[in-house]
C-alpha cells in the first residue's frame, strides 16, 4: 500500500496486479491527484473506510473478493456508499458493463487501459462530485435561510398579535377601573379581558404545537372515528354545527397516527373551509370531506373541499406562513402553519389548490399501515 497526500482529490486504486497499480499511480500523481492503493478487495474496503477517498478505481477480476462484491459492500456502508466507483476490467461485453453499472459503479473502463481516457473519465466524475457537493451545500444554506426567515416571520407575527392583545387587556382594565362603581360595565370589561387572555393562551398553545419536531407516538384509530372527532373539534372552535358531507371510501379501515396531532390538523382545515364562506352561504354550500387510498395504496388521501371565495391572490404564495391573514381566505392566523407542520411530522404532505369553479381543495396524505384499531 502506498499513499500520496495531495491538496486536490484522492483516488483509491484497487487491483491485484502490481504493474497496473504502478502505472495508474504514476499517471494520477502527475495529474496532481492523491493516490491510495490496495492489492485486494478486503484491503480496498478497509482503505475506503479509513482513507475516505473521493473516487475508487476498482478492478473486477481479483482473487477472493471480486470487484462486484467490493462495490456491493461499499454501497451497504454509510461511510462509503456515496463514493463513486469506476470499474476497471478486461471484460468488454455489453452484459459485463451492464452488470457493473447495476452493481453501483458510475463508469466502466476496459483493459488495456488508455491513461489519457482514464484520467479524463476520473476528472469528469470528480467534476460531477463537486457539483453535487455544491448543490448539497446550497440546499443546506437555503434550508437554513428558510428556517431563519420562518422564525423571523413567526417572531414578528407573535409580537404583533400579543402586543395587540395586551393592548386590549390593558385598555379594558383601565375602563374597568374607571367604571368601578358600575358593576355591569365592570363585568362587561372583564369579559373582554378574559376573551383577550384566552386568545393569548391559544397562541401559546399553537406555538407549542409548532415546536414539536421529534417523532410522535402513534396509535391505531379508525379513519371514520378520526374524521368524526376532527369535525367535532372544528364545530367547537367555530361555536356552531357545520354542514359537512362525508364520503369515506375506507370505512372500517384504521391508520397508525398521533391522534391529537392528526385531529388538530384536520379540524383546522375544516375550520378554514368553513370560514371561506360568507355567512349567508354556509348552509347552502356544505363542506365535502373525502377519504381514499392513493394509487399505490401506500397512503390515505384526505380532501377537504369547499365552494367558498377561494384563495386571495395576496396570500396565495405564502398562505402557510404564520399569521398570514386576509378576510374570507384560507390563510388565516396560524391554522395552516400548524396543520402542515403536523401532517409533515406524521410523514404526509399537504397541498391547497383552487377548484375549477369556485372554492379550494385542501388535500393531504397520511402513510397507511394496516392494523387493528
């Protein structure tokens, strides 16, 4: 085994023929690349794990552990599965090349080796690797930027809402003190204070819901029961009895879910659908709630369909952000923010789309795992 440190990239050459290793190593070093060498599959595996090469040139025909088995083991190990492998072999058949690519190799070089072609192929793969690493880093930075922006928007929204509510509390407390001799006015003002305080408590509870990021505990529950409980929650929040047409194609089926998070999310979607109607239309335009399997039977698809005023253009692009609020639209308060967070934590996804005629459809998926409720 030899090792050449380099400020550039490092290539691991695995071949049982010393002359092949010598020729490849000399050429790669002249190209400014670091080189690690191994003369057996087992030694190559150990070097790949300890040396963290950027790319592996791997001979297929070796005694003991051949290149196919080495490549398979590389792909099974978290430490080495992302290292690109180029097979080097005397086989030139189409079948052999396909077998090598199916084993996980990114390229295939046949013997006798053309050194210029080999280095060109290595440079191409290293370029792809650099682009991929840049994309990963960019995605990471974008994610951090989005999280920072979300935290900023959330913080600003919380401060704005709590300041307004605290202003209401202080205002009515002053009125209560000013009218301390009038019991009826004092009671009226204290009722207003209580209402504002309850709204503050509600915001804090919503924030605690958004804060959960760990895996939730799951329990089996009938889908029809989850739907019924979610509608009941929405009715309690709205202080009325909504008209909801249910089309449950999965009657008697159950899912493994966190019941609290699921029902809270679905009830918020139902409540948003209800609030999209003007008061005079709430009875004549009921909400439709459907459940069915996805095409691959791996998920349950829930749809909450309304015929309200649709999505206001002002909030269409940011309706899931906290405290986005426009009258008679689906983007109200933190309802959608919390619903999406809960559904994603449960392994699903949520989408809200305009209907062809009027209103919107809030659709979300939930993983399906057959079980007894």
